[in-house]
C-alpha cells in the first residue's frame, strides 16, 4: 500500500520483530480478524528471531509456571498491573493455539516439548504469515517523526514508511549482533521519552585473576550471594553458581549481576560476598566447626570442609585462608579458624567488571514505565506510539520471566492498537 506522497504506508508499523514485536503484531492481526488492517514489521537484522533461537540454551524458556511482580525489577506497581492482564495459563494457551505445546520442568521453567527454540520461532512466523502480515528483515529504522495528519513517518535503511500507529519493540542492548544494539533508545528519546541508565543484567561477572576461580572452572554449587552497596545489603539470593575460567556465572550470579552493574554505573561502591554454607550465619558456621573438631578431631581440614562444600572448593578455600588443608581440624588455631569461617561464609568476590553486552541476557534500565499507559502500553507523551518488551525499564530474573514480559506487553499493545 502507498499513500498520496508515494511513500509506502500501513496502519501499524512494528519496529523490531523479536518476541515482543511478534507478539504485538500477531495479537493485533488476530483481533482485527475480518478488518483489513495492514501491519508491517520492520527489523534491522538480516534474519528474524536470532535471540529467540539462542534463548534457553537453544530450547527457549518461554515462561515460568509462577510469575509474580517480585520476579522483576522496575516499578513493581506498574509491573503488577501489566502482568495481571495475562496469566501464564493465557501464554500456554496462546502457544498451544499456534501448535506449540509447553512442558514444565522441575525448576518451574516452561519449554516447548520439542526442546528446540526453532519450534517457537517457526510458530510465531507462520502465524504472522497466515495473518497476512509483512515482515521485512534488513529494514533498520533510523528515524521516526510524528505528523499531525498522517501519524508517523519512519525512515529505514530501504526507504520511508508511513504508519498510523507505531509499536516500538527494539529490545535493549544485550547481544548487539542479534540486532538489538540499543538504537531503539535513541528513537524513543528523540520522540520525547526519558531513558534511565542502561546496564548489562543477567550477565556473568569477571573476577580478579588472583582469586582461585580458574582452578574451579566447571564446578557448580549452591551459594548464597549478597550484594552490598555503600555498606548496605541490597540483595541476597541463593542458587546455583558456576565457577568459570574468568569468574562466576550460573543462575545466582546472573540474577545478582544487575545490582552490581547498576551500582557500579552509578559510581557507588558495590561488593558481592559469597556464603558457601547457604542459610548458615557466621556464628552457626563456627558452631559447626567447633562441633566437628570435637567429634572428629583427627579429620583433615579439607575433609571436614568437604562434608559441607564440594571437595575442590574445600581445598582452595583452605589455601585461600592461609590454612593447611591437611592439618587435623582439632589442631587448627583460633585465628586460622576465624579466617576460614570468614572465607566460608562471607568471601568478598573481587569483581573486576561484568562480561559485557555480548554475554548479557538482558538490559536493566530503559524507558521508564511511568511514561507508559500500562493498560495499553501506549506512550503518555506521543499518542499512537506504543513501547513494549525489553526496551522498557523492567528486567526479570532468569527462568522465562523476560519472555513473559515480552509476550504480555506485546499482547497489551497489539490488543489496544487493533481496538482503536
Ligand atoms: C543468550 C540469551 C538467552 C536468553 N534466554 C532467555 C530465556 O530462555 N527465557 C527468557 O525469558 N528470556 C531469555 N532471554 C531474554 C530474552 O531473549 C529477551 O528478554 C527478549 O528477547 C526481549 O524481547 P524484545 O522483543 O523486547 O527484544 P529483542 O528480542 O531484542 O528484539 C528486538 C528486535 O528489534 C530489532 N531492532 C533493534 N533496533 C532496530 C531498529 N532500529 N530498526 C529495526 N529493528 C530493530 C532487533 O533486530 C531485534 O530483532 C535470553 C537472552 C539472551 C541474550
């Protein structure tokens, strides 16, 4: 379709054909049933859906069986209202309607029964095609202007598109080679929106090479991580930590990373400490140690510790605390014991940096939710503009929560724009 000026024209332009954009387009197309609503999806990437394909280790963790506002960071009051519009059951049904059956794993994560992300992407693209939508890869939007009579003019790498409504679904900055390079923030900003500080979240953390992590590479264990900012505890969480050649990864480290990256970006003093005896205080750990020394006096330190933490960690922790791992536990002097207890329960991890955008699963920060009408995802500043997905200042923890946010915000925008 083209308008009187010769520009291509459509009713709804969706900028970004990732999870949120595809969801919005499909919902708008489904609700428009019968009405000739011309929906065009523009995406800067050559191939659509790169992030969906790599998600969940190639299996796509579509959602989680229990989704609550506390699984997200951002304005929780608004997040609660957004989430209330679409239950997990709705997401499951919606995928089933596209032929994608989901299964729940013990962790509560939901994956396609096929165990491949391709099933999810193919279903979304097939539904778009069946609804008669146009998806245009290699169409990077470089500028969006508003005009009182025609709506919006979008300049993209192949020309110009006029649209009555625009859904901005350009994602964040994580994995820029997927096409989500943060330019969407510039587009939103030029249209009048504020952008809060954006930092990598769900990102592995790089430790000072002098720590022992390299020797534990590949080891995964249950750890309680506490983040301190300017001396105050701001987050404590327990989960699986993976030691790697560069530092730490695994769900608990990834979930905790946003607190460190945000504080670091703000120039605050951020520390992350590890408790290798999750749930135990320093005093309780000391009681355990004294009890061990009394009941198994000839046991080596390393063996005693190995009854509570992985053997490899037991060894390196002794060395780290300047204790002899082979020394009998009853022979350990008080000073050595105290250093060891501190290393066991409150080891400050010497974080040098996060691993960067190429390794971050999401972006913390973005367009403030206060600038959006949470019932429709329409901008409060620019009528006819909708903002959804990771572009917004909301990030979820690991477990399918970020996709649930993308499907839900996409649903709200798609429904609202089609009903206008
Ligand atoms: C490795 C990895 C694994 C993940 N695994 C999971 C998981 O299992 N479960 C989960 O819930 N979440 C997971 N996530 C997070 C999840 O992928 C994102 O939260 C989600 O994809 C965000 O959806 P979105 O549509 O908002 O943005 P994106 O998926 O980033 O899509 C944005 C789209 O906009 C396009 N675009 C950007 N700028 C422009 C422009 N100027 N013009 C045109 N197009 C543009 C991009 O090319 C891209 O296609 C993972 C992320 C990564 C990186």
